[in-house]
């Protein structure tokens, strides 16, 4: 059968174009309605344990499963490199464990990523006046707050451990070496490692085209940019538990890190001792803050600063935030909530009225 081919000349194109355009618009609208009505694929969710905390994944998209697997592999590598825990389940060849073993003896070669984290930690330590300090390892080992049988150590042991905190970490970026100058010194990256990991997790998601969802690492929540409809709860520091929140907010494209003494602690003689140790005193934090949360695209900054603000206490923390452009949420022992920066406007912060907490009157003045 002879196949006929029809061509439209310029006049015919002009003649039929309005009808064709209407048809195209109609087809496009049908496709849009079909896309809206097609059920969205459920997210890939998973709960695991790594870096001494519970990891929760909720990622959307066709490559979400592959992305979760890549994130798990990354966290496994980071845990091996960054942990200071004396555990037979973790490789002895990790950079931080080797660095601690070499204290007072010799410099240790470390990976580029660990070197960058150590350098960033020194920078953050200077910025916070030493309240964030990764050399608190002797104190965390002495107190062993999250161990099986923690107990209050004698003051002389606290003072001995405290004498090893502060100066003494020498970094040589060109040679990729790190050295703790005094025997007995120890690095503990627990207040920054998970926030630092959030940056790598975000990169993995971006590389795989996953732009919606979140990954929770204990007190660190990394949220992807296309997650505007998701809302996240700020935990009640007096009650604890995921179901008890005092406020909600959106966090698209950000990481929020929260420091508080309401989850990891032990009690002795009616006194509660939390896991956040003060490098000024050698003792667990004594503060009028119940929790401190920092919101930033920089996970390491959010993690480290939340710890420092918690140790500062309300007045010092508010003064610090007023001179910076950081976004933060502070909850004090009087059940008042203080916001720094544009948290209310940019992240649609809403207090749960029934929680018993109230917004501080000077909320819009502090922290700009």
C-alpha cells in the first residue's frame, strides 16, 4: 500500500496553529492531572545503629534504596575512622584511636577527611572560647556517663584529667599528621562527628538525585531541600520521648542539632549527671538551659555550637548569638523558649500551646 506523506506549507501552519496549540494545552493538562492523581511511591525508611546512636532514614525517589545503602556504608567508614571508643567491634586502625594511642609518643598520619574535621574542630573551639573542645577525651573516659556502671569520680582524678584538656593537639595539614603532645591526652569527636557526617550524607543524596526526605542521627536532623511540607518536632526536654514535643518547624535544606542533658545521664545520690562535660570544670554541665538547638546548612557547626551554647547557659548564649548570624532555639529551666535569627519566619516555628512552654518576650530582639 502506498504511504502518503503530507506537508504543511507556511500558510497552512498559520491556519491550523491555533487549534494545534489548544490541543497541546489540553494534552498537557491531562498529563498534569494524571501525574497529580498517580499515588506517590512511599519513602524508603530504615532504622539502624551507627556512630553510637540510632540512625533513621526517610528518603523519597527511585534511587532512595541505593542512597540509603550508600549512606550506611559511609557511616560505617566514618565510625571506624572517628570513634574513640575502646570496643573490640571497631577496628584498631581507625585514625582517632591511633591518634589517642600515640599521645605523647609520635605524630600519626590521618586521612584527609579526618584532618579537615580536626582543623575545623580547632576553629570551632576558638570561636566558642573553648567550650566546644575535642580534647575532652580524658574527662569522657573518666566519667563514662554512657557506660554500664558510671559513678562520680574523686575530685583529684577529675583535676588530673582536666589538666590534659585544652592545648596539645598539633596538626600538620601538609604532611597529613596529627600529634597529641602529652601522654594520656585523648580526642573525643562525639560533639561534632555526627553533624560532620550530615554534610557527607547530604552530598550522597544529591549525587543520587534524592532531594526529598531526611536522615536523623541521634540529636542531628539532616533535611533535604524539597521537603518544605515536612514538619519536625522539638522534643520536650522535661518529658523526653519522641511523641512529646514543645514546638514544630520546617527545616528544608538544613541540619538541626540539639544538645541537652535529658537523654544521656546517670543519677547518684539523687543528683543527675549528664553526658555533656564542661571543659572549664571537668564536671557534667551545670546550666539553666534544658536544651540548645542550632539550625545551619553546616552540620558540623550546628553540632558543635549546640554543645557550646548549652554549656554557656541562657544569658551568655543569648549574648553570643546576638553577635552572630546563627539560628538557634534555646529552652531554659523556666520553660521559656528563645529564638535567635529568623527561625520563626524562615522555618515557620510554631509552639505547642499545650506543652506548658512559652515564647520569651524578647524573642525578636535577640540573636539577629
